[in-house]
C-alpha cells in the first residue's frame, strides 16, 4: 500500500492503494467517480476509458502506480445539470440504450475531437472501433459525434 498523488478533473487527489490497483478501481472506489465503467476488465471493451494527458486510455489495464499525467473522467466533461457538448449530443441523438458503453464512447470521441475537429464518418467509426456496444446503438452514437463536431 502506498499513497499516490493524482490530478483528476483538474483537482489534486490523494489515494492509498496497492501499486497494481487498476486506475479504474481507484477512480470508482476511492474517489467515487462512477463515469468510468467496469466492462471486461481486460482492455477489450472500452467501457472504462478515461483520458490521461488528453489521450484515451483503458483504466482497467493501467495500474495506479503507472499513471503519469492529468486524468480526466466523464465527470470532467460536464455534469447532469450542465452536460458538455458531446454529452448533450448523446442525449439529443438518444445515443444510449442501456448506456453501459456511453462512458467509453464519449471519452474516446472526446479525444478524437480534440485532435480532429471535423472527423469524417470513417474517422469516427475507426476511432470507436475498439469500443463495444451490445445494444447496437452505433448509428446514433456516430450521429451524436457528428452533431458535437458541428456545434
Ligand atoms: S473494462 Fe476496460 S476495456 Fe473493458
Ligand atoms: S447502449 Fe447498451 S452497451 Fe451501448
């Protein structure tokens, strides 16, 4: 067990955890940030995606001791009262059915839009190819990302 100083959504946070604890567990269990979801725990579904220094990473596969840089979670993009641009676009396009994949879809899309303000549909689909949605809302998710890109 060791103490780790993290910066999460712009705020300094201190957590006590074993060095191999996945960042996902630290965010959800220590810091009560429930945006990132546990899906597969194997880096294969994308439900746990967060940003580290603006890059989309799978927090289930990243030990807390290996985190180097600022962390942004879904909560850092907006709130229920004040949703961010992508979050609002997902609401407007009704891009969630069960919603379990939405965190990963939004965080991966946010990283895409940060490096490419106007992605083509192919670029959106390529960026999201590793994010799984069991409900089949892919068309609406792509529409939501397009909407966010155009606003
Ligand atoms: S829970 Fe991390 S990729 Fe599936
Ligand atoms: S909306 Fe259910 S997994 Fe994507």
